[in-house]
C-alpha cells in the first residue's frame, strides 16, 4: 500500500463530496437555465405582443377617424361643397382625438381643407386651398380652442395640390381605406403615418379623399418604457426595413443626401447589437410564419431575438425584440459559480475533516503498530496494557501475543538445545575419540593375542618345545594384554555419565534441530521438509538424539553441496513402528558408494572430516537402545535411518 | 574330557571383523575346538541348526543385527545356546544388559585366552547338561504317555498327595479296591522303569504336563 489511510480517506471524502455537489449544481443549473430561457422567451413574446397591441390601439383611432369622416362626407351629413362647414366638422373631430395631429379633405378638383394642431399663433391652424377654374386661393387661419380666429393670412405662394400626394393616390386607387408608408412630418419633423379613406359619389365615382395624420413618436416612447430584462429592447421595422420606432427616438431619423429627413435603415442604427440581431431581417418570412425566434452571439455574450408581425390592421410592420440571455440567466450563472466555489470549499473542509477523521481513526492503529513492533523486539512485555484501540485489533493483539510468546518459547528451547548440544559434543567428542581409539586398537590387539595363543599352542605341540620361543611368545602375549589394559584404563577414564533417558517429543526435537540447521541450509540453498506422523513420546537422551539428527543433516548438506545436486532437499520422516520410532533422513545427494564402509571410525570422504560423525551417531543411537543404518534400497535418494524407543500404550 | 566335548560341540563365532574371525578361529582350532565363524548374525541364523551342541562367541557391536538383538531373537525361538559376548567397546551397561538376558559371560577385547577357553568349556558343559536334562524330560514324558487313563489318574493322585500313597487310601479316594490300586501301581512302576513311588515323585519334577 503506497498511500496512507488518512490520505485515501481525505481524498475519497473530498472527491465524493465535490462530485456530488457538482452533479447537483450542474443538473439544477441546466434545468433551471432551460426554464429561465423558456421564461425569457415568454417574457419577450409578452413584451412583443404588448407592443403590437399598443401600436394597434394607438393607430386604431386614426383609422376610425378616417372612416368616420369619409362616411360623414359621403352621406352628405357634412357637405363637401361647404368648406366652412367641413372645417368646423374636422376641427371638432381633431379636438376630440388627442393623438391625431391633423385631419384633412381633398377633392378631385384640387380643393383642400386641412385642420391641424399648431405651435403658431393659435393651437389649431386651418389651411384652405380653393380652386376656381384657373384661380387658386390659399388661406391659413389660426384658431383658439373655442374656434375663434386668432389670425388669418393668405399664402399666394402655396402650390399644394392634394391630388398629387401619395395618400390621395393610394386611397383613390384602392377605393378603400389605406395606410401610407411612414414618413417624417415636414412641419413637426416627427415620424408619422397617414391613413386615407376615399369619399365616393353615389355613382361610385371618386369625389375626394379624407386623410388623417398621426404622429408615431409616441410608439417609440412606449417602446422605451417597455421592460425586457435589463438590457433588452424592442424596435419596430417597416416592410422596407426602415426603423420606424425605437426606444431612442433620435435613432429613427437620418438626414438624406438632399437634406430631407428620412427613416434610418437597420444599418444606420448606432447600436451594433441591434444591427447584428437584425442582419438577416426578412419581413416576408416573418409575416408568413407569424413569429420567428433566433439566437445570436455578440462579443461572447449570447442574445435571443423574437420577431413578431403586427397583424390585424393591414400594416406590414414587424416588432423585433432582442435581449441578452444573461439578463435572464445571469443570476443562475452567478449562482452556479457561487455553488462551485461553495462545493470546492466544502470539499476542502471535507478533506480536512477526512484527514482529521483518519488521524482519529489511525491513532489507535498506530499506537497498536508501535506497541506490536516493540513487543516483537522484546522491548515491551506482552503483558503490558494495550492502548485504547478497536475490538478487531484487540483480537489481533491476542493472537499476536500468543504467537510471539510461542515463538519466543520455541526460540528459547532451540537455544537451550543448542547450548546443551555444544556442551554434549565438547564432552562427547573427546570421549568418542578415546572410545573410538580404544575400539580400533582393541581389534588388532585381540588379533595379536589370538595369533600369539595359536603360536604357543603350535609350539607346545612340538615334543621338544623351544623354551625361548615360548618365553618370547608368552612375553608378547603379556605385552599385548598390557596394551589392552591401558586401553581399558583409558576407556574407563573417559567414560562419562551418558545422561539419563527421558520422555521427550521427537517431532518437536526434529523441528528444533531443523531450525538450528537453518543457517547452513539457507547458505547452501537446501530446503528441509518434515513428514511427521503423530508420535508417542520417545524415550532416550534428547540432547544426544539431537546431536545425531544434526550430524545426519550436516552430512546430507555436505553431500549435496559437494556433488552440486539439484534440487538440494532434505526430507525427515518419522513414524512409529511397534515400540520404536523410526526416523528417516533422506537427501537428494548422490548417495553412498557401495565400496564405502559406513560407520567406521576415522574413515571419512570429507577432506576436513575426522571420520567420527557416523560412528559417534551410531554409538549414541545404540547407547539409547536404538539402531542406526544406511538404507540402500532407494534409487533417487540417500537415506539414513535410526530408531529410538518410544512409549507404547 | 575336553577331547570328548570338543569332538561333539562347536564354537559358533560371529564377528564382522575378518581379522578377529581368522585369528580367533585359528587359535581355538589349535586348541582342538570345533569352530564355525560367521560375519553376521543373519548368516548365523540362516545356517545354524539348533540340534548342534555348542556355544556362541558373539561380537557385541555387529552392524545391522547386533549381539543383543540376536540374543533376543534366539530367546524368542527358544534356542538355548549359551552366549559369550566379546566387545571392543567394553561398556558396563551393555554387559549388564547382556548378562541379564542370560549371557554366560561378557569379555572385553582383548581378553586372555584362558579366560575365553574357561568360558567356552563352562558353556559347553552347561549346554550338554541342558541338552541331557532336556533329553530326560523328553523320555520321561514319553514314558508317562504310555500310561492308561486310570494309571495316569492314580499316578497324578500319588504325585499330588505324596503322604497318602497307601493303596487303601488311594482306592478309597478313587473309589476302587486296594487290590486294583496295587495292580495299577505295579504297572505304573514297570512302565516308567522305576522301583518306588518316591522315584515317581522325583520324575514328575522333570515333566511339565502329566495329564
């Protein structure tokens, strides 16, 4: 494990927290953004429809006025032949309709009566153009609210002819009420529009045309008062893409090349956002589809556009509403940014909490780990009180303490065995050398005494025995026996306490001696395996049997290393056989050659060996009422066997 | 006497050391003993006929089956040949063990020849005596087996009650007339080749089962 528990806990907690918050925030953002944008479109549509409605309501009286006047004149309620009566009628009508700026009637002869609001000597001004044959009279009369004359002048210079004006031509051609294109009124320099209605004779022929002027600057004022988000705006466009109403009225009129005022085109607008929004304006498509929605981007900000036709009053106008999306979703975006920061801060806090928590969780674990290390090094007693910790660790501790105690106990026993064995072998090798020498010498001495005896017997057979020869042979016999006595004395001298037989666990002893061999076997890459059946207690001298096991294992290691065998493996098998335990020490070495006499003292195949190991081992085993031999039956292994008496039940 | 014994008995020598086998055999042969030498206990067991009288001169420290083990095997087979141990290791515990198991003697190499010879002689005597006793026991047993059921009944009664051997008492006990007892008694003594009831009681010590 490369990372600490604390680190993992902190990262996981913080990461999960951050992820959860981000997911919640972004899903709520996406859904709320969509909802807000839908809402925004609704708002824009409402604003657009509102503007449409307002425009229609604003323009409706003009049309009604024109229709009413045309019907009145046509039905001769007011005679078109009497200009004074007509003026009175038109004056009263204009007075009652505040939003109209002028109302007038022109006939086929070129006569013209025009009542308009005025900034001049009186609040109203009437213009009469009377045509009498070739003679033409133009009179201007300013009146007060109560129709009394303020000033009256003639204008011989005037050449106005209603029949050449657009409103007249349109109405006479259509024989129906018509709107003219919007224009800038010459007199007031305000944008306006004219509605004209024909006055027909009873035979259907045109008698004249009634016209009503209405200034539409008021629509621009209405648009400027319209709230569409905070930055949104609505403008009204004519079918020739002229800007006829704009929240900023100064944007509407531009001076043409000939010095007259005309409506601004879209490209003339000072507002680049409006220009971008309406770049692809197509009035025909708008009126065909009813309404059009679109989005566009300007300098990184997103905008929404809504185009609505003004329907119902025969005006080919379009209301364009556009607003930046941020007007509606800026709050959400801000909220999202804020939430992201909050998520980050919460994550950091969570991470900190995770670190603290991990620290809190880990403290007992660490204390436990430190204690365990100290216990295993023996610096703290296993009985020392356990630091406050978790139940799981408490259980682990019990197991561990038990394990450590067992291992220490095993170590102590192995150490004891090793100590006992080195003492034993120090004392024993001397004794073994002596007894071995004694045995080796006793054989030839015995042979000598036997030969001497045979010689004496033979010599005595002679009827005349050679006395000198007999004397020499007798002496020789005596000397050989003196040698024998010395050996016996030596044997008696070194014969030491063989140790008492005891009951011991042979399996445990095999395990302990295997551990004692670890250094040697590890160095040479030898493995030791044991195959131990359940065994009854063995009877004998434990330390001496251990010495034999060590001797046999060491021989096995030497043999395998000497022959560079692979694999190098020692297998120790022990099983009960009647009143004995039989132990096999197998190795994967080359085995013992047929011509080698095993168990003979002072005979060895090792360059630095004494040749005592096997003979000592055998005498030890025999002293313990057992038996040691070499088993030649296996082909693929070398096996030494010995027996140790055991308890029988 | 020796000549007589040696002509009939054999020294069975077992030692794994061929020098010992050669020299010891030669010396004993020179002293008029019959000697047969074996290199191992196994070989000896293969070739030995228990009917052959003699004694065993046995090396204690043999490989594979050692002297003590051979002693045990022989005891298990009820072969009572006397054993003289010879040992290059000496060793009081070993000798004690060997003697307990019935060895005649335990000699440490090198030993004085007259000691060995005395041991062998004693062993031969013991062997002969044992064999003679065995022979007696066998012939007595054989003779006892010739008795009829009634005779055996009477003989057993007399052996069991040596103080009540009068015909009257035996007859009363076995519910037969004293005359018949007298008649049977004469037949028993005749068949066993003895002359008195006292001899019958002596003989009964030799045999283990009379019934």
